[in-house]
C-alpha cells in the first residue's frame, strides 16, 4: 500500500456539497492541495433536474463546472469513478484501493442512496433514481403509451410521475401511507399537494402495497394487496434515501442510530478531529430551529458544504451552521415550496385553499411561525423564510401577505 505525500484538504463526494466545499476553500484563500473524490465517472452535475427536466427527450446534463475549471482554475486533484474504501481518523488517511491519501482536513459529502425494497424480484424494469445513469435508463423507458408504476408518492416519485405523464405515459403512483408527504409537509398540506396527481391525469392510490410483481425476465404488471392488477412496463422505486456511509463502518466516527448518518456538532465537525461532514449525510444541531436535523435538499447541500469548508480551514471565520430549511419541487407545471419545519401544533391556509391551484399555508408551534408551504406563490416564500429566521411571532405572519406580482422562477 502506497502513501501519497502532501496532506491537504480531501473531499469525498463530488456532488453539490463537495463541490461547494472546494469552491469555498479556494475562495477563502486556501492554497494547499485539494483532492476531490467522486464515485461516478461524471463531472459534478445538478441532481434535481434528473427527476424533472432531464427526463424530457433530448435533455442534457447540467454540469456545474468543466474539467478545465476544476483542474486548472480551482487547482483540484480530481478523481472521478473512484470509490473510497475507508478512512483512518487516527492516522488521517483515506484508503482508495492500494493507496492511502493523507489529509489535514477531511470533508465527507457522499450524499444519500435510494432505499430498496428487498421483496421485489431481480428482473428488468425495476429502477431507482439517484445518478445520471439511472435517469438515462428511466428516460429511455418512458414515453407515449408506456405504463409506469411509481412506488412512493414522495417528492422524487411525484416528480418522475409528472415528467413521465408529460411524455404520454400512463402513470400510477402507489403509496403505502394513507396520506403522502406527511414527514415533509404534514398531513394537511400533504393531502393538498398530492391532489395535483389526480387533477393532472395521474392515478394515485394510497394505503396500498404491491404484493407481487408479474413477469419472468421483465416487468409486465403488479398485483396490489387489494387484488387489483396494474399493467407496468417499468417500476420506479421512490421510497426515500439513506445516508451513503457504509464505507465508514470501521472509521470510528459517531453515527446516528436512526439512519446511519454522521453525527456532527453545530460547526459540522464530526467526532474525529479534522473531519467534517456536509449535505445529506450529516446530522447536526440546528440552533435556528431548535432541533437536530438531517436534510436532503439542494439548498442545504450547497450552503452546508460552503460553511463546512470555511469552518474546517479558516478558524477565524468559523461559525455555527444555522438555517431555515428550504426546498422546492415542480409537478405538472406547479411550483411547490416549503420553508421551516412541519413539526407544528397547527396548520392554517391564509391564502387560497387545499383544493385550489395556489395557496399559502402557515405552521404554528406555540407563538412562533415555524413553517410555510406554498403552491404557485414563489414571490412570497423567501419573505417567510426571513421571518422564521427572525423567530417571528405567528400573529404577525399575516403582515407578509401582500399582493403577489409576476411569478418568479427562483430556486
């Protein structure tokens, strides 16, 4: 086993959080070596379009930077298509095959992996979505006249359903829970948002599960636990994701007993000196929301990767990572946005309603506004995000409701 000299910053995970960490390091004036390691063969690319725009025929990946920009302008030792086997936090090395790469600081940003359903057979036509290759397979399989069954009515499954329906597929979404999206947005808003499926020609079945996949070499249909048989050329499993941390089994890092994510402090440092985490893998105490969180969204990955690198490399600029969570989703031409948390005492619609194509719903915990969900109200959501960050009183939240102007496409 060889040891490579020149310990500097090593970032494991070449997606959004990892890339933002690299950019933050260089922007802050870090001049030592940076090694960026990614399991996929592709340059860092934007993942949200994989379940939306990329599924349209002829769409191209949205790469963040060119190889020239990464290797030359950011002076990064870029290692794509590379799997890290482990990390020794005492000796401060990561292991890649028969090589050991030393680090002064390590940032772990390996994201999350789709959960699988073990009872499904190993035949063609059953896919999950995480990578560019996954998206290409799904795109090639959907189209006019195809039959798609999506297991899981969460955001990823619903976005895929919307994209497939737009291409002429017949889509059925299967959800085991009585109301989708309860953990993300709560029961009231989950029910309201999920109604978009039926209003746009997609069949949503709740409180049901698949008992059997019919087909020998390739999917032909599914049999539900209520006896119904639904034709299927393709099954997409979208039942959530788990932190991609199996490679850390022998690292000694403190891991969450809940889901195997990495336990961090408020500065995104792990239990090991010099090791930080960011993005979908990280649990951390979010002081702004008074709770420990692990978030799987674009905004958090970008912001957390940036702050983790700053904290790791520039002690004079280090600060606790605090945020009001924000995510968005696009279904059937509708923009869904959410800020804050859905853990609340009550939810009320203060503009529009659950059966309308535009609404604002406020989440109350005690006297505080803690969350806001909107449908097709893009110009209002960031005002509410600032209000929550200021720990605004719920009774004053209505003051934000002003006549909305032209819709914004801002993320």
